[in-house]
C-alpha cells in the first residue's frame, strides 16, 4: 500500500498533514476534474516568480468561472506557513529549502450534474512537496525525448486538473525510457506532456505562440527576458515538425526541469547530440534568476 508522507498541507481553512486531508467523494474535482492548479517553485524559502503564478491562476479560474477564493497575499501567507512548518519538522533552515508549493482549487461539492453550479464553495488545497531537479548527468549529456501527435483537447491554456491527456502522453515517453513526449498538432509543435518546448536554430530561440493550444509556462517570459539580456534572438511563432527535427538545439522548460537540453529525439541526435551554447546561456541566466529570488522576500 502506498502510504502518504506526513507533509504539511492546507485544506479549506485548516492546516494538517497529507494523510489526514480528506474531501467529499462528490467534490467536482474528483467527479469531473473540474478545477485548476498551480505549481510554484521555492528557492531558499522564497516563492519563485509568484506574481506570474498568481496571474496565471486568475486566468485559469476565469476560464472556469470560478472566483479566486483568496488574495495573492493570503496565498503567500499559506505557502510560507507550509514552508516554515516543513522546515521545523525536518530541522532544516528555511533558507536552505528548495521545494514546490502545489495549489489546487476545484468548484466544490455538489450532486453530480454537468452544469456548473453557482451556489457552492470552492475546495482549496495547498501542499508542499519535494523538488526533484534534473541530475548533473542530465544537464551535461542532455535527455532523450520521443514525439507524438497531440491528441488532447483545445483548451490547453487552462492549467486544469483534467490531466488524463497529459498522463497518457507522458506514459508514451516513460514506456520508451525517455524524459518527455514532444507533441505536434496538424504538423506544428504544441508542447510536451508536462513541459514547454523550445527550438534553437542559427542562434535564435523559437517558441510556440501563447494561445489556446499550449499552456503558457511561467518560464515563457523568463526565457524571453534572459534572451533579451544576453542578446539572443527570440521569436514566438508556429514551428513545424521539420524545424524541430532539424533544430540545432532543443530545450524543455518547466517548474521542475527549469531549462533542460534534449539531445536525442526519436532515437536520433539533436544537432551535435550534446547540449549547445544557447542552452548554456539560458541555464546560466536561469540560475541567476534563482539566486536573485533567494534574496528577494515574497510580498
């Protein structure tokens, strides 16, 4: 039996531990996947790009017609209490904690009906979890990915808890002993199962447009900012499957992968088959942003 660890969490106004957190079987998050989530990295006890995560949370909630039950200050207060509680329970210093804060909001509890009820209270859940960053070997050698057609729905811009499509997509790469599944819709790049994808060609970083076909990762703006600061050309546009296969460099980005080089795609080398110079610059810029975050308290 898979026993949950006693990690601190927050559920509907109360702080508790994961094994003790319970919701109704009639919660619409359980019945329909009717909810949204956010995953906020924590570096040195500080929430990384917290304002951007809160803005995306608001966008997702608005799409589902759920009012945000808390203010950004209240979300931050809950997160910092979980960080401090976890530090106290492990004897670690808050300044040495690199973790993830997971936030989930569902529409709430009601009898099963596809129509959205308007008179129920949202379910609010927050937990702290370990951050499993890529290994040194993955950064120095790069990772393998496989490709697949994007068979998910056309509202990928909502960070929805309805993740069965992404689960199935990620299983494709897991079964192939690869790190991610890079997906294409109508011959053009969309994203990976749990990551955004970046193509580097002739020194330029190419990404997919911020529309309903991809989830706009928080690293979208960060990578653009790093490119601008380091003089790297940057463009968002439709990227064909052929361009991906002929890329000089291929990169993944997400909260846990940060920026990660892909050196093998469907069993064939990407570019020179090793992490490239643009990746090195982007990761250096990302590391600087992390260092700065550690020194900047979350408002």
